[in-house]
C-alpha cells in the first residue's frame, strides 16, 4: 500500500525544469563593430598561459559575405579572426577601449570541404595561441596569434597574424594629423564607377571594390565609406577587410569565366591606405607556373598609393564547380 502511494505522488509531481545552455554574441564593443548583426563571436575562455578557445557562429547567408555554390565565403573566416584580435586584446590582456589595433601580416589556409553550408548556421571553435608578446609601459604593444579553426570537430583552417596596439596618443603621433575623423572624412574621394559585378564575382554594383583603370590587370580601389559592412563605423583609413576583398576581386577578375575560391591568403600591410588620393590595385599570376600540385592557382595582388606599395597579398584559389 505504501508503495502504491509513493507511485501516485511521483506520477503527479511536476517535471524537473531543465536549464538550457544559452548562446549569445559577445558585446559588439569587444570586436570593434557598430552593428550587432555583424558580430560573429559567441564566447571565449582561457585554456592556459596565452592560450584561448573562442567560439563563433556564421549565418547561413550574409548580406555581403555570400553563400555561393553551397559554400560559405572564406572571407567570413578572415572577419572572424579579425574580430578575435580586439576581443582577446580587451578581455584577456586588459587593453583599454580606444586603443587602435593595426595588422602587420595575416595568412590563412583552409579546407574548402568544411565550408559547406547546411540547414543551420555554422558553429566554429578557434584555438588561439599568443606568442612574441611585446609590451610598452605595461600595456600590450604587439602580439602574434596562431589559430586552429574547426567546425563541428572537423578542421576548417589554420591562420597566423601579428598586429600592433596603439594608445590614442601614440596613434595620433603615428598618423601625423590624419586621425581627425571629421577632417579625414571630409577629404574622402568619391568612389568611381565600379567594374561589372560579374567580372569580380559579385551581384550588386555597391559591393564591387574595384574601378576600371588604364592597363591590363590594374584597377582603382573603390572606397565607399557608406558601405554598411566594409565601413560598419567611421574610420580614418581604408580598413584591412576592404583590402582583402580587393585582393579577392582582383584575383577573380583575372579569370571571370570560372568562380574562384580563395582557399589561402598571405598578406602584408606596409602603410595605411588613405582616403584623399587614389589607390591602385594590380594582379599577376605567379610565374613561371600557374598551378601547384593540387591544381590551385596563386596570384600576387599589390596595392599602390602615391607610388608606394601599401599592401600585398598572395592569393591561392581553387575553381568552384557550379551546383
């Protein structure tokens, strides 16, 4: 009888409340973005001395980094890593807000089969190791970060970058009068008409960052400060992601009859690209051979401003089969 009573009580008791694991984006201030929708990072945790795990999510479709031929855009990887730099600088190394970060170099290699778009957003895990750390007056001044990126346990990419951190006072001296946003933005040259979007693998003219120029394999950089993704917030020079996009579009323009996928980039940043004078983009396939042992092509892209090299990239591409 007592057993039956216990059964009756148990059967009418309320079910236990299960607390779900919640996912959220990190604060936009930590990744230097104005639009919450452009924040891809969802969390981070320390794993040891100068070692971290960062999590991220890619949308199934993005307004600018398009999912095409069933694959996520590889430049989503570059933007995800770019966001990791300020996140760890502020959260792990106590870099004050207002500090400017500046890329020295950036390189990545990815596994294109891990880019396949699915019925849910892509969940990423980035294992980050910091090294060659330099400090100035106790604050982080420069650091190299290495990345192993996986998606649902499948290796997606490896990457390495080095960047510098500049306090507002140091940055003002470094920019030599070019850090005043009002003055700089007042002097921005109007973007010239773009090349055909189809030439560079784009659908919309506003997403084209190259304009025609004299000579073969040469273009003028289009700096459209009204672009909502490339210019998410006001800046005093052309952002790095604009230059990466220019390298990708220049590589595509060399062979517009095939869709190219940038499976690797090796990039060096030499000078800031200013808004008040034209910046020229040139592209040349590697010589003497176009292909590596895997059938991949390499293209050298260079940006010039006032007769100085400001940026260079070696872009490795694969042909994407239409689906």
